[in-house]
């Protein structure tokens, strides 16, 4: 514990995976030899750096940058970059650890990594964002590459930020190395359906879980937290599958719209104007209720998709959801449910999909972007989405079958952790003690 002092989120993520491995010890003792567990919990490399930049008032600002290169047994490190004031080394480590198993679950040749900064993009001008991204890349560029480490977006980092980072990378290296970053704009090597992929993938996963129970999404009430990249496209696909999304949120509050969330309006406010959900409520008028602060999980629903941030759904929220009749909870975000909340869902037999399975569609489609870049190809939206749908189906089957095989049918947490672990562990064992 002292080696990772002050990193509660990393402890939380590691404990969850290690608890699931209890059932593997008896059957596969070879995985517990040669300090494999200790090695898998230790990042291969962590980089922490200074990011100086100049704001619009001509003041010098300093932020801290991070890149954790967690595990490259399956391929180049791969994972997003997060810009949020809550970022610290423990947050990036938990995300990199989760990413390693998530990437393994996709079946694609990608290792795990994650990065970011405590920079707060809120209220910053476009020029400030650009200068910050450029300064961030001036250091990061020496640590990444299409065969080394391939970052992407995450909270606070979308196509705009990836574009500024790619521009600086290209300038520093004097080469057009498209596969060094994913989540790029379509004009310079991005993949169709990458923007939609995480949210769409979560909805596909929910559909598979319900199909296993002989039912579907049609007509079901759904609540989605967040209103960023993952939340917007999860809502879009749930609506396409006939579900009714009645509420979503941002860090200031939530809206309840009993007529169903108007996604065009959300996209206009969030993606174009970069505004707040309170603007949505104002524009919708009396049909819509805005609650400042508070917990969105008080809103009754059958499908709950936490798509904002870690530990946003507490035990108290889980109790409210269960008593209001929730049947599925799928984590669009990384580790949004606290361990107590997860335990309550599992006890109550609520179908529960952990983030490393339910939100793997984003990174899977990033790997498809790398594939398109490597072959200088550009697939249609339909082809890319089809590949995504197949990958999500396969992840569902892998989790489901692994849970069954290890004596816990229907336990997607156990299934995802064991299936992801086995793939990484097999590769690490083949590579020797490195
Ligand atoms: P965005 O920045 O696009 O959106 C984040 C949303 O969550 C915003 O609505 C934001 O509200 C809200 N939010 C962020 N932090 C907090 C907080 N501390 N408290 C309350 N609300 C908060 O990020 P993404 O949609 O890309 O990411 C959301 C989650 O999904 C993260 O956990 C991320 O790691 C995970 N994820 C993302 C993937 C991707 O492809 N983008 C892939 C896999 C997982 P506000 O605007 O007010 O801050």
C-alpha cells in the first residue's frame, strides 16, 4: 500500500480485479507464479511533466502532465488523455490499469495506458486551449508513436484538442504519422463512427444483456448521467433501439424531460455552443425540469447508464435505483459506481456491466482507426459500426461465458475481470520476466 500511497482510486480498481481472481487461483496456479500479479499491478513506466503556457491575460500558467504506460504485452500502449482539475497520478493510474484489461477484452492488439493533466478547460478560450495542447505535446511527443503509445480523447479532450495535439506532434517530428493519435478529425485520418463508438457500444452491450434474458430495450425508461461524448451517443443509440431517455446531467445539475431528451438540442448546446444543461432547460421551457446539484439517480428508470466520471453513483443512489425498479446498469464511464453500489446491484440481481466491458467500444474503434491509418484506408460509417457491433457482441459473450465457466453465471464483473486478465497474463507469461 505504501508504494501507491495517496492513490485511493488505483487501490479501488486493483482490489476489484484481484478479488475476481480468487476463483482463478485453484484452476490456473501458473498465473500466480513469477510475481505475475505484482508485475501486472505495476505500470511499466510513468511520466510526470511540467506544462507551462500563457493565458489570454498574458499570465504564465503551470499545469502538471501525466502519461502512465501501464502494460504493453498485447501491443502499443493505448488509452485516452483527460483534462480535468481532478486529475492526479492516482486517477491516471487507475484508468491505465482498467484500460489494460479493457483493451484485452476487445481481442485487438493493444496494450494499456492513460494520460492527462489537471488543466481545467472550462471557460478557457479556443486560443488558450490550443496553446495548452501544444505545450502538452511539446513534452509528450518524445514518449509516444504509432508503434509505441497511441493516446486518444477522454474527459475534456475531443476532436478539437486531438487536432491541436496532432498538429504539434506533426510539426515536431516532421512526419505525418496518422496512427500516433486516435479520435482525429475525418479530414486528417480520423475514423467514421469513432465519436459515436463508446456510447453506441454501451447501448449494444445493454441490448446483449437484455437479449440474454429474452427481452429488449424497446419502450424502457432510461436515465444517463453526463452530457458529454459518451452520454450523448449512448442516448442516441438507446433511442434508436426504442428506449425512452428521460434525464441527463452535467456537473452543475440534471434535466428531466418526460417527453424524451431532445438530442439535437443537447448536441447543439454541448458540441457547438459548449454551453450548460441549464441552457437546455431554459430553451425547452415548462416541459422540462432542471435540478441544480442533486442526484440524477433519484429519477426512476429501468436502464441506468452512468456516463460522467468515477464514483459518481453511490450506495445511496444504488438503493434509490433498486427501489425504483432498475433492471440494468451499464457503466459508460470508467468506474462510475462505488464498490458499495456495485455490491448492492449484484445482491439485488440487477444486470450490471462494468466499464471495462460496457465502454470498450471507444477504444475498439480507436484500434480500427489505427488499422485504417496503417492501410491508408477510410471505411464507411456502416462498415465501422458493423465492426463495432460485432466486437461488443464478442465482449458480451466472452464475459458471459467466462462467468459461467468460473461458476458465477450472469456475473459480468467477474467475467470481464477474468477474461481480460487471462489474455494479458498469457501474453506476459510468453514474454518472460520483463
Ligand atoms: P466529456 O468531457 O465529453 O463529458 C464528460 C461529462 O461528464 C460532462 O457532461 C461533464 O460535465 C460530466 N462530468 C465530468 N466530470 C464530472 C464530475 N466530476 N462530476 C460530475 N459530472 C462530471 O467526457 P467523455 O464523455 O469522453 O467521458 C465520460 C466518461 O467516459 C469518463 O469516465 C471517461 O473516462 C469514460 N470513457 C470515455 C471514452 C471516450 O471514448 N470518450 C471511452 C471509454 C470511457 P461538465 O461538462 O459539467 O464537466
